[in-house]
C-alpha cells in the first residue's frame, strides 16, 4: 500500500515528512557559542563519510546529538562528560586518518609496481614480435604449400586429360574393329547362309541388300564380286560347278577377314587395358592432389588467423609500453591527492580554541569531500532481470520466405519482431530465440536442421547482425557483424560448412562465412545494382546464385584464393528484377521469380536463358510479381504471387497446371518432406495448409497484420482478452492463443475498446466518430452511438454499474453517455482539453473520472456536477494514466519519457521517475494490489516496476515496433503487450511478483 498523507485518511497516499537537518535543529546552541551553522554542518558531514560506515547508525545519531553541546563549547568551559564526547569524536577522526594513510600507502605501492613493470612490458613486446615473425613465416610456408598443391592439381589434370585422349584413340580404333567384326559375323551367319541354302520364298533382294556393303569390305577379286550376285540369286538346284566355286571363294573370303579381325583385336587388347589403367591411375593422383590442396587451404586459413592474433597481441603490448608514462603520471597524481587529503588531517588536540576548531573542521571536511568525490557511496542500481516470454500471437507475413518447416517436420519457424519463434505443431508449444535488437528480416535453416541463421535490419549507419543458432539447444553459436542497415537473404551450403549472407540496398555485399568458427572467408559487392536473394547449389559448396535488379549472377567460390568469381547470366534483351531464386535437384537450372510476374529458367552450366512462364495458363503474367517459389519432388514448381495466387507449374515446359487464390500476397511456401502439402504465409499474416495436388488451401492461423491500438481483459477473468487494430477487433483465448471472434467494420479503424463490467458487451471507439457495442460471443452489433465525437473516438472508460460510458475524442472533448436498455443519451460534454484525449479512467465509485490529453494536462472530473475538480499540468504530451487501486495516487506518462506519481487530493507531483532512455512511453497498467505496474513505449521494452521502490525490476525484449498497449492479466500471472508491428506477446509474471500483485488492497 502507498504511504498515507499527513492529515488525510489512511486511503490517501502522501510523501513522507522531511526531517530537518542537524545544523538547523542545533541553531539555538550554535548561536549561543558563536559557531556558524555552515561550520557545524561541515563537521556533522564527517559522520556521513563512507570511511565511517563501520559505525552503527544508532552510534552516529548519538555522536551527532552530542556534538552541539560538546565540540561547539569552548575548551575551558567543557565538563568531563563533554570532554568524553569530544574524545569519542576524535577517535572517529583518527580512524578516518588511519584509513586515509592506508589508501596513500596503497597508491604509493601502485606507483612503484607500475614503475617496475616497464622492463616486463618491453620484454612482452619482444616476445610478441618474435611470435608474430614465427606466425608470419609459418603462414608464408603454408601459402607456398598451397600454391605448390594448386600447381600439382593443375599438372594432375593435364596428365589426366592426356591419358584420357590416348585411351580414347585406342578405344576408338579397337571399337571400329569390333563393330566391323560383329557386322560381318551377322551377315555371314545370317544373310549369306540363307542365300547359300536358297532359304527365301519370293525374292533374295533383302538378303543381297544386306550382303552387298559387307562384300566391299572383304578382300575379293573384282571378277568374284561381279559373279557373286547372279550366283546367289539362284536356287541350289540351279547352280553349276562354277557357281559352287564362287560360293566357296566368297565363304573363304568371309572366314579370312574374320580371322584377320580376331588377330587384330587379340593383339590390341593389352594396349587397350594398359590405357584404361593409366587413366584410372591419373584420376587417383588428381584426387590425391585435390585432397592435398584442400588440406593446405585449411592450414593456411589457420595460419593467417594465428598471424592476426599475434599482430593483435603485439599491438596490445606496444600500446601498454606507450601508455606506461601516462599510467605512471596518473598514479603519481592520485598519490599526490591522497597525500594532500592526509595533510589536511592535522594532529588534533582537545585544547584547541573554538577558532582553531573551525579551522580544523574546514580543512578536515575538505579532505573528506575530496575522498568522497573519488569513492562515491550509495547502493548500486538494481540489476534488471529479464521477463520470460511465454507465448506470441502473430506472424510477420511481410518478411520474404520467412515461414520455414523444419526438416524434423514438427517445428514451424518464423520471425516476429526481434524474436524467432519455433512452434511445435504436434505439442502446440512455442520456443523463442532472442538475440536481435531490431526486426528479424530473413531466416534460413540448414539441410540437416541442426543450424538456423537469422538476419535483422536496423537504422542507417548501424551494423545489422546475423546470428547462427544451435536449433537443438536453442542457443546462439556465432554473431556475425559485417553488414550495414539490413540483411536481406541467407543460405547455408549443402554440407553446412559455409553460410552466404547478402546485405540490403545500402550495403549490397555478398559475404561467405565459415560456420564452424564464425569467421568471414571472403566478400564482394553483389552487383552494380541491388541484389535481393542468394542461394547455394544443392550438390556443391563452391557454387551459388544471386538475383536482383536486372541481373542473375552465378558465383564460383575459390577457397584457396579467397575469391568469389562471378558469371553474369545471359538473359538476352530481357530486363527483369529477380526477387527469389530456386535451383533444381541436379543443379542444372535456376528458376528466377520476378516482379513482372514471369518465371525465368536459366541453365547453370552455360549461364544462358532457356525459357520463361506463364504458358498455357492466363494470358497475362502473374499480377504483382512472383514473390516466392518451391520445388516439388517430381520437378514441378510451386509459385506464390503478390496478389495471392498459388500456382503449380511444370518444371520442364513451365506450363501452368493448377492455381488457387488466398488472402494477401504470398511471401512464403514451406514444403513437407514428401512434397504432398505445404504451408503458405501471406502479407495479411495468414498461414494456410495447402494440398500440392489439388491446391486446396485451408486457413490454419491468423493474426493482426497492422498496428494494434489497445488490449483489454474482461473484469476478473484472465482466460480471454480482446485487441483492436487498424482493421478489426479480435477476441483471443489466452491459453490456446486461438482467435475466438473477429469483428470488422469496413474502412474504419478501432482506436479503443473495453469489456463492460457485466461481460455482456464489448464497447469500442472508431475513427468515424461512433461508439459501437458488440455482443462478445457472436460479434453482432448491439447498439451504436452516432456522432459521438468528430474525427474519431480515441479513448473510453466504463462505469462499474454498466450505466455510463465516458469517451474522449480527437478534438479534446470529454463526453459522458447514459446507457439505457434501448437508448443511449449524452449526459454531459466537457470541453477543456485542446488536444487529443489519449486515456480516460473512472474511479471505482463512479463519482469521478480523469482524462489525459496531448495538450499537457490531466483533468479530474466530478461526474455528479460535470465540472473540473483538479487539473495537473506538465510539459509533455500525456499518453496514458492509471489510478493506484486505493485511488490516492495517479500514475501518468507521456512524451517526456517519465513516469510521474501524483497526489489525487491536491494534484502535487510526489515522485518523477525516468521511465525510458530513448522514446516516449505510451502505456501503463497497474496490478490490482498496486504493488507493481507495467510500462512500454517507443523503446520497445516491456518494463515491470515495483510501485513503492520506483525501480524497474524486470524487462522484456521482443517487440520490433513501438509498444502501443500493455495490460496485466486480472490474476497477475501474465502480461499481454501489443505493438505497432502487429505482434501480441504474452509474458510470464514471476511467481513472487504475482503473489504480491494478488494481495488485498489496504
């Protein structure tokens, strides 16, 4: 409970009474003995010095009470008791003097230590130089080894090419003989034997046609060739002796030729085998040379890293030597200060006169003040703990390719604000990866699913980090800081050894990182114009593709020389802006989605444009461009477009097979492992489950996709809450995080909402100036108050008896409405604010209301007399306010980044806290016991404060936009916060805090 104000009832809060300082209490005694109040105050301050902290508080109070009647009394007038008091105070002074002397000796020792360290520092420089030289020599040795191994690879390739050419020549020659032999054998055993035996029915022409070309290849006399055809046309019964002789000579010619070919083949077989073995041996040597080259490359990288570390160590050692004189001088100056402080503590005697006493006090307190300035006291600022993020409701659908199905087929991964959300589809649980300080702009998962990478965007001139996460342990492995402003695309290599990162428009650099060590291997500008996407090949880690404004580039990653070598794809006369690229399973083609709505197919081997789509579908290209794509196991491509069309296209012909329509532009397609279904994410933050065969889309998740203005809970019920956004009102189940109800008014924005105390209606204020009431289960319109305010109803509060509504408008009016069974009438219109009314609260007894306005005033209204009761002014634009549960105090906040405590009795500021370091605070919510409250604003941090201590105990990091509203649940078990990015974050309140928040209000 807040402390009670003097003169008021126990329900009122007030600042504690301020105790008079000691020198004012003793004013009469000091005047009697001629001692000034300033002199006594300086003496009294001695007891507050940190070096007297060993004294108990009660002892200090006793000495302070005795000082006016002892130390201030002249020595010749002191009694024994007074002298005893002076002696006790003298012991305090002596103790401080001893501690000062000890501090001085310590500073002397520091000076001596620093002076003696010079030789050691010089020796460290020498050692560092030697280590650097050794590392450089080792690096040069490894560089030479890499060059030698590269030359060996080139030589091995040359030998292999030569051996393959020789083997090809032998193989070609022997293959010709084998072919001829087979051809002759087939004709001899077939057509010739048929002709010889007269085995034909009508005509021998077909056999003669096959025999003629073969006879030309036999060593036959011309006369035999001439006589051969007529003889073979005869039947055996028609042949004479000459005919028989011709047949025998022809048969003999065939046999001799076949025997000759057999001899040639047998004679060439050893040479043929030898050539083949030579090619295999050359291949093996090339493999050994390439393996050696890779080994030398890894050793060179390690050697260069050693050189870098040795150079840094040398620089540090040289810096220590350079700073030696500076450190010595600084230590001597501190020593001199300690000496001066000690010299001011001159020997003290009881017989000093009052004038000598005052002189002593002046010099002594000077020494104390000097030492106090050097070693300030006081408690350290309380360390803020981190609020646990329990769950999120939201999906940043505008981030390209941000919806990913993990290879384990259980987790759906997507960014939301500064957080990467891991949603378990089976267990319906959520886990979070938090490490970014601004909006996550791209994510990717490695092929095995063990690694996840996320990149963010930030402000102009600031670095944009990439974080590599361990998926199983849910922890950060490496933080990669090289890009500026934004990271737009990420891609892991096929074996997860490297990560490619692509900077945004203001950076436009392509960088390859070694995943294991988190170090950049090489980088280069991605193109002369902006690049938008990058993707590694599926089967090699040394090739990748980027696409962007009017270019598609195929890159070869040269690890040995740390170079990226580009090859511009030849697209002919086509000028396209490529926003996404997709590589087929065999790395033969890349499919490029463009802003003009056509899909380009480019051959990777020759970097040549092949064809484009759509074909066989609509006559025009896809509207608003192709925004994402995915490759099915059968080679077909699934496309998502900016106007919400999902299309399946043949991978060979690029003809449209099927298509369907979803709400919002498609930004992500996440295929299942078997390719039968996929998840689809859209710009309206909808997630669909789609069958790849029929392209039937089923809505699975939905959430706000624009700024959320307010969140509200029903009275004393924590399982449901409602939010209002630019486009609609939604009611959520706080346990399952599922949407229960959606209320939409076309082309209108809902600024504020709340539940009636009886839970029978949801009251909302809209941009068209109307107050609308809806049934909480069906969303049906219950009633509407037309023309409640000009230019919109910006704030509202509901009475506990459900009979009145107090509303605030864009023009500054505050109006009171009576709510009847069938009528709604205006009871009063209060016009004193000159700016937008941001917040209104009603007291528990419904007798007064308070409104906060952008004009820098908060007004407490008497709802009986309809007049102003009290006004609070401050140089700020008030954005939010809350009553303390006992209603003795108000909390306000606004554009001045401060949280102010106000007394509701006289309107005085009791306490002002620095609530934010960066931007304005937009929302406050207090627990029902008043022990804690929550704030949030442009700083994007949810802060949980202890009300009485005025200390931020817990802090929640997760939003990427301004926090527009935060509310503590009625049971104080969690906090719901909403942001301008459309995210709803649910934070767990620590158990000890929750217990305090549920204590009864005194």
